[in-house]
């Protein structure tokens, strides 16, 4: 029997499993207390929430499949990690079906309201108005999460909607103990949240201060919304009092959302991005995600270099991997957008000829120079968003990344619903050549158009070998998602690390502009930093940690 194994952050559950704690080899990121590892024979669940993992486990125990488990986990994590995702957001999901060998990509990304226009974040002189795309009602895209979960569950689930949604309702009604990541998000957003008495009633103490670690967060109104969805499915969110409440709040704030936006929202089923790396088949998310394209693009490019010989933390490997990231992110800025609206040259970007051409441009051990005329400054951004990976013994796999973008989204909590609205409009290009909140340079293909989906870095990814899944992974963390997923894959598939080491290992990031390598705490060693600086790199030892969620299989049947 093939053994399933998992590495994940915060929580996981597995039937007939043994919990172990291997000793990581090599440099590791600075989050050992949040790290867990498990092995199991029947199924494995990796999420960022204890309650979410328990909900997924319950679905398996009730005889449900991986889809039931994923949908239950998603609804719960929309309560448990409402600073990162939620009913007011959206996401992507990859599903692999063992029986048919089919892999599908599900896109329930937010869309620009019908009243959106290209220069909506610019002033009369054409200058970008800072903050308008990140806080307030203009920042909000039409939510897609509920439509995605309802659609996926109706197509592929086996348990009733009542069963898969009840755990989320229970968590919302009974509450949970606030943890540091959530409390920190409230603290960072407090100046905006406290403008709303309703938001304060949820996220602040009675004395008017933000809730702290250890406080219990109960969300009765959110439970009412979940019950409405449980009873009426998609219409429970996109019609009736829930959508009317969101539209009314938008109207009160002079926003753009209308009922027609909710009526017209559609889930998209897309062909996954596919690639090959040393005998492994890679499946990842297509546009409007940039992640799948660029992970495969970088892997193609790295085939020209013997990074395995030099090891993951050699100047050689870091130089060539960083240079490949630079090339990919430059292409991202100029070429990527919603493929329903613009022609994205996916085939050309993933061609072997382009990979070889790009490899030649890297050349010797000398840092590439990014063009400063096209850039801004990299914002520290946010490590919000969430990811979960689920695999069962038959080889059915789900990898899903979901978000409201920055911590607590636009800072708007819709009265009477408890729904936190996203600020996904910041992922569009406010003005060509200008960076968004993550410092990513925006191009014309990602310009704002009514009904369009903003470019994303979310990268749910599956890896198969001889048609059988061996790895499912993803991560939060804005543009760093791409490098987090890439480096975890390289650690496991190229450098031969076990999954624990692959996820624990220290990661770095280069996104073309600004022209620097950013490294997770505790950073590169002084010797390695000096070596990289000697060939022209600027090294910034200051970056949010990734929170990779990965599951995999090992052993022979």
C-alpha cells in the first residue's frame, strides 16, 4: 500500500497516522513552533486551521470524498481565518480524479464590478491615489468563493450540503479562541475598522480596544449567512437578503457593486497549466493566475543548469534560480492578465525554445540588472491568503488557495452579515508601470475592465509521477507564493529533501523589481550573503515567511 504523508503548518488530521518530527537539514525558516508532520494510510489533510482540519476529517469519517472534505474545510476556514479568506473573497482550486486521471482547474476569483473603469484609482492628473485600491468600497471585487464551493460540491461531492456546511456554522456560533495571526491583522487594520460600529462590535472588546490573543471570537451574523447558504445554495448568497445587504452597504458608501454583479457571476472551469520536470508531470493554475505559468516557466529554464550538483544553498543555485525568477516576473508584468480578456502567450512562455533562449541570457555568475525605469518599491505586503491540500488513499487530490487579499480585506464588514469584503481590485494595474500593494509592476494586460478578473499569484499545484499524484501544495503570501511553491518543489523533487525538510527550508524571492533577493528569517549566512553580493546581488534579509501546505505520497503499492 502506498503511504500518504504530509507536511503542513498549524494543523492536520490523518486516519491511522503516526506523528513524527524529523530534524530539518540545512537552513530553515523561523517558524518551528507552527510546524507539524504526519504520516497516514487513508487520507491526509493540510490546512492552516485546527477547526478546518477537523471538519475535513469529519467528512471522511462520514464516508465523504476529498471534495466533501475540501468544501467543509473551506467554509470553516472562512470563519476561522477570516482575516485571510472568507465568504467575501475568492480563489482557485485544482482537483485530480484518480479514476478518470483527469485534473481540472476551478476559477472562482473575484471580478471587477460592471461599473468599474480603467482609471478608477487615478486622480484627475493621472496619478495613482495611494490606498484607494486597498481600503474602502472601491477596493472590492465581486466575491466568488461561495459560487465556487457550491458549484464544485454539486458536481463532485457525495455528502449533503447540510453536512458539509454544519461545521462552519458551529464554529461561527460557538466561537473560537483568537490566535496571534488574526489578532495582529485586527491591530493593523484597527484605524479603519473602528470607523464602523458594526465592525467594532465583532473585532473589538467592550472597552473599545481590538480583541487580543486568547479572546473568544463569536460570529452569530456570519452563522446566519452560512445557514442561508446551507438552505438555499448559491441563491442564499447571490440573491435575497445577503446580496441585498452587500449591495446596500456598497450604495451607502457610494461604491460600484450592484445586484446585477451578483446575478452575472460565473465560476470558470479551465485547462490546467501543464509541464514536465525530470519525469514529473506538473499541473498548476492557468491565468488569471500567473503562478502556474511562471512555476513551469522557471522549471523549464532551470533544466539548462546543474543546480542539483551544487546544492540548494550554493551561490550557483541561488543565482540561477533568482535570475530565472527575474525573467518570469518581468514577463508577468508585461504579458499576464485574464485570458478571457487578453491574449496571454502561454504556449510561447512555456516553450522549450524560450526556456533555452532565457537560459542563455543568464550567462555566467553575474547578477542580472532589472530595469529601474519600470519599477516602484517592493511593499512588504501581507502574508494573508490561505491554502489547503487534501489527498485520499485512492489518489484523489484537492489543492486550493483562497483569499480576500490583504489582512481583513478592504476593512469593510457588511452590517448584519459578518462578511468581510475583499480588496482584490488592488491586484489590477492601477496604472501601467506602477506597483500594486505587493510591489508587483502592473502592465496593460492587467488593466481594469468591467467583469474582468485581476491577475493573481495564487499557485495551487499538483505533481504526478507516471499518472499518480505524489505532491499537492500551495501557499499564501502574495507574489512570494510563486517562489514559495517553486522552491518547495525544487527542494523535494530536485534536491531530494523529504517533505518536512522541503517545506521547512529557508526560502528566498526575486520579483524583477526592485532588484533584490528577499530572504525569510533568519536569513542567509554572512558568508553566503557576501558571496551573492560579490556577484552583484542586493540581499534583503527581511521577508514574510511562507506558510506552505503540502501533502504527498511515498512508497510502492
